[in-house]
C-alpha cells in the first residue's frame, strides 16, 4: 500500500506542472518570469546548445515545458493547411511523438504570423493546442488524443484573415479560449476533460490577439480579457463578469499583468488599475512611456519592463514613473522574459539580448541564432527554449 | 468496453459497405467488431464536442489494434467529415509512429494499393502515401509521375513539385526544349498559385506565353452596378434589387437616391482582379454588384473561388452560396470557396462586394476576383456571353475564360 502511494505521489510529481516548468504563453501564471538559475549568458548556433530539433513547419507559438516534456506547434504545406503538435524530451531533445491535423478553418493570414500562432498550454499530464484555424486538440503527454474540436465548424465567423494568435490558458480544469473577432466574438470556458463548453460569453466584436491573464479577486479565480476597448475580469468557473473597465486605445495584442494590487493594462497610454473594495476598478496611473505594441510587459520586483520601438523601458510599478530606458535596436515580436535577475529580449532577426537588471541595465550579451525569431522564449529548469522559424533550440550551460 | 460501445452507438448504419469488406479481410489478430464500433464512434462526433468522450475511448481501442487496422482507418476516412477525419488521422499517425518505434513493419502493399485507387478520399490517399514514404524511400519516384492529374489536391501538388524538379534539371543541363515540355506537363497539373507562378515564370524565360486567367478559370467579363448604401456596414445584409433578379437594362436608385446603371467591365489582369476603385471611382460605405452570364457545356459540379478584402456575398442562379462580412484583412486567390453546380447552358453569377467606411490608408482597396474550377482547383469548361446594357451595348461576342 505504501509503495502504491509512493508510486502515485511520484506519478503526480512527474506529471503535474510544477516549479521549474513553463506551462503556457509567458510561463508560470503568464507572468513571464521563470524560477531558474544557472542559465547560460552566451550562446550561438553551436555554443551552449544542448539540443536542436528541426521543425516540420513554421510557427510563432512558443514552446511550453512541463513534466520533462517540451511541446511546440507548427504549420506546414501549401497555405499552412497541415497542423502539427510535437512533443520532445525536454532534456535529451528526443522526439517523443508528433500528431498532425488537417486545418478545418481558413488559413489566410498576415505573412508574419502563422496558423501555429497560439501557444499551447500544458498541465504536465496533457497538452492543449489551439491553431488559428480554430482547430483545438487535447493530447495526453504520451500522445493519445483526449478530445478534439473544430471551432470554426461550430462557429463559422470566429476566424479572421489576419490570423488569430491569442493563446489558450488554464484555470483549474477550465481551458479559457479568447476567440475575439470582427465577425463573431466570445470567450469560451471549456472542460479540460471532455472539450465540451462550460460557458460562452460574448466579447467586443473586433479583431484581437490578447492572451488572457488568470489571477484571483476576492476569493474567485478570474481571467482578465483585454481588447482595445475594455479589460474585463470573468469568473473562470461561470464566465460571469466580476468587473470591467472601458478604455480607449488599450492594446489589442499584449497581455495585461498583475503586481501587488494593480492590474497593468498595456495601451496608449498604458493604465494601472486598482480594484476597490466595491469591485470597481479605479485608475491608479497612466503612462505614455509604456506603449503597447506586440510584446507584453513583465513585472519583476516592483518594476515593469516593457519593450519600446527601439529598446526596453523600466518603470516603477507603483507610480508609472520611468526609471531607465535602454536602446536595443528595432524589431520585436516576442515578449521579454525574466530569469535569475536577467531580462531576455528576443529580436525578429534571431538575436536575444541578455540584460542584467538593476538600477542601471547592463547588456551582457547579444546571442544570434541567425534565423527568424518571433516566438517568446520559454525558460524551464536550467534551459532556455527558443523557437526559431525552422528549429527548436534548447540552450543550456554545459555541466 | 464493447457493451459500452453498443449502448452508446447501437446501430452500425454509418459504416459503408467498403468498410465491412475491409473488416472481413482483417487478420485474426484484429477484432473486427471492436474496430467497426470504434470507428463508428469517431464518425459520430458532433457539434461543440458532442461525443468526444466516447470518441476518446474509441481512439484508444483503434490504436491498440496496431498496424493491421490502418487500411480500415483509411477506408473510414472516405466516409468521414473533417472532424472525424482528424480523429482518424491522429489514430493512424499514432499507430504508424509506435509500430515503427517498435521495429515492426507497416502493411506496405495495402497502403500502396489504397493510394493507387483514386475513388478513395484524397486526404486518406495522401495520408497513406505519407506512411508509405516513411518505410519506402522509392515510393515518390514510383507513384508521383502518374499523379499529375490526380483528384487528390495534395498528391497532385506533390506530383507537380516532382515535375518541376525534373524540368529544372533539364534546364540546368541546357536542354531547353525538354525543359519547356516538362514545364508544360507540370502546368497541366498545377492548380496552386505558387506552383503556377513558378511554371509561368520559367516558361516566359523560355519564350512561352501562358494565359494565366484561362488556366485558372477566372471570370473576366462582368456587368457592374454601384453604389448602393453600406453606411455603418448595413448594406451587407440589405438585399438590394440585383439580389432579387438581374435586369441588365435596369436603372436603380442607389446611394443618396442617385440613378445607377449596369456597366460592362472586362479585366485583363492575369488573376482576374476587378479593381472597383479604378472602374467606378473611389467610394466608401458602398455596395457594388458584379454580374456574369456563364455558359456551361454541361451540368457540372464546380467550386466558385473568390478573393476580396471586402465584405462579399456570392450568388449562383439566385441562390446565395457564400458570405463573409470581413474587411481589409488581406486578399488571396481562392480565399473564399463555395461548392455549387453549373447547369447546362446559361447560369447567372452575381457577386456583392461591400466597401466599408474605414479611413486608414490600408483600408481603401475595393476589388475582387472569381474563378470557376473543380474540387481540385483545375478550371472547368465555360464560356461567357456579353450581355447588353443601357450604357455600353455589345452583342453576340463570346469569350472563353
């Protein structure tokens, strides 16, 4: 009996998302912060590459890592009509399995994006992969198909011809899907065990790419959905609105984030909201120093780090006042991430800047993989996972 | 497990006769009953995930059967909708992956036989081809040369790609005439724009001209009437008089009460693009209708394939085939696809192209293109007869696409 319990506990430990994992877009809780140390500062296509796997197609989705497995999606063939979900051993890089789907929705999109734009999400035992075509599949960590939905068949007007790119996120046993478009627009809460709808609630009818942020308000788990015109907190169990803030020129691509009692809403200007005891959000500050483009801001030790057109800006999270800004050049699609006191900023050309954070920033390295790099890096355990146009790199220091 | 299957799916009417035939031929190691019932479960998945749980059990049961069940999976794809086909595809892929990882063989002969039988689903044949290629590196050379006119779009594309490589090789060796002939052979099978573009460019460098619009089956001659009102995008769902029947000599009250008439427009764009800003003058918040009389030599199933970055509706012989209420998010050949049937003789094709009121520089385009092709994307035979209007009377002149 004891052995059985130990085995069960071990299985739970192995299979569940846990510290060190990077289970969704922008990592644990969507914060963009990894609990990792001993990461390499410098790398290249040959230096500090633990493994590199060739991918069967394009994609701008990030890899996710949990339970010793790294998952990534891709899209291939003419007009990206073939969709791929791949699973690798996170340490050795061995391909564990690959499953393919034929796209059931339209595949027209802006050339910069891809049908493999949304980042998958994993709980360590399953991986949930959404594509811009509306194809949504859940696989076990061993590659068994748990369920599958062709969302565009259920809701014909949900896709758009720029390309959906917002990623699904998990809140307990509910998978949250932002399906916000000009034609049909709604948020969906899906039962992770069956793929059936738990709730469906209408959203602003406009094309939108924001991945929701899950947090807690007054004892309830809430998902923050943001568009150019609003940020709204939904009860993840029921889909009921907990609070909503209407704004102008909020970001339609970067995700909101949370620090102390403030919700940081990227926009032009960005807004910090404090939700009062009455449940209504109040504006704490606004800042034009933090403008919304593609990348989501990351909050670390009371400071906000956000990408500008030409570099990175650091703001005081409590006041919105700028502390410093650093030039890095241009061309950012990926969101910055933080680990071990360092900021990692991936540029479209393939270089990743590593910046030591502090009262003054210090650029430690610019590591060029010489290949298009649009996906946000993933950092899990002692490794950085970079998804370029054609490859998945596992970057780690030699032991 | 089987009892559960029978309770949830008591009859097997969804199984087509071909599947039963394959079932009878299965090796003894494969449970025909389990396989048939499990496949039926996958084919029964409905809207919004209805049937997902039963399908997940069935998926595992099928995968447990191993490689012997692959022909049955392929056969089942013949009768599967897009959702069931993906359940089947992933089951087959899992079997192939696990079989090869265990060092066991795939049923190569059965796969090749399935690929060669064109009556099967194109997607299933391509899947069988992919599996076969994993164990037989010579399969492409053996199979693709005979697939330039294949009814499977993916296999035909593979065949065209192989023919292109051959043509390029001839050219690199300095054999221009052989290269020209090879490119012409490739063009005869090519339906995808990227491949056609490559071939046309190569042929033009060899001194050959290609009528691209005819190759694709673009409709080139239209009557156009505009503007009807689309203020606040409301015109998209307003059925203006042309939707109730086209009279080429009619005079309509358009936007702001202005009298408007049909005008004849012929596009010489290789991809059949009609630029409404150029033909009618730049306007915003408006609806245009484009009408074409299509003469078909026979009754034939077709696809109407359109491209437009404007709100679009397509009607054939008075029936709405397709609509998409989306603006300025890109335009591509074959962006919008609707299936229909052309009747023998005269057919009336009507396209509604809506322009919204966005003011951004990137939101000013107002254009469309339409082609008539088969399910693979190859042009179908049709001619166009110019229709007499009040404005530009023309009579009796026929044009092939």
